[in-house]
């Protein structure tokens, strides 16, 4: 289910960021970026902080291996991230 508010409910800063992403990438930002930019103080920032903490907590794997593993899982799930 796609929330329509993610297309038009962003503040000025988020609109600017997404416009820049569109100009640089040549296409609209992915839905996950739109979600993180919508009410960032409520969801985007806490979620991003938690994700970084979880991804960097491993003592056995370095950052490169964690990123490679995340990319592999995303590819297996047919996710472009």
C-alpha cells in the first residue's frame, strides 16, 4: 500500500532535498527516501540512527562486509537499495 501523503506532504527542506535527488539521479527518489524525509523527527532520524547502530555494532565484521551483506540481501529481495 502506498501512502499518497508521501507524494505531497513534505516540508520545504524535504522538498528541496528530493528535488536535488531527482536532478542528480534523473528520476524521483525511492519510496524509502520519501518515507524517511516525511516527518523526519518522528520516524526518519530515529530509524536511521537505530539502523546505523545495528549495522555498526558487530565486532566480527567490518563496515565493508556489513554493507556487502546488506547489498546481497537487498538484491535477493529484488530491492534496489
